[in-house]
C-alpha cells in the first residue's frame, strides 16, 4: 500500500512540476511580448472605463523564487518519506 501512495505522490509531483514549467514558459512569452512595442492605447469611453480591469502586477523573479521554494519543499517531503 505504501508503494501505491508513493507512486501517486510521484505522479502528482511530476504533474505539479510540469504545470510550473508551463507557467514559467507562459510568463516568459508574456515578457517577450511586452518587450516589443506595445500598441498605442485607444481612447476610453465611459463604458470602457467600467469594464477595464488591470492585470495584477507581478515580478518574474518573485515567481521564480516561489517556484524554487516549492521545489525545495517538495524535495524535503520526498526526503522525509525515504527516512
């Protein structure tokens, strides 16, 4: 039974890491797009102002640091299971 739980844990860990890699790739693509000249802003009408939402500000370095923290945590979990 313990082997089964380890297999599930490893599969979940792999899926999580794959998702993190895909997220990082997405942010890199967004960063590349932002480096290019952004289109000029269009004048906002009254209805546009109500519907406008700002994207949350994030720092790619903070995201990478968080991913590294998660990887260290997952590794520590894996080490504690082996003991």
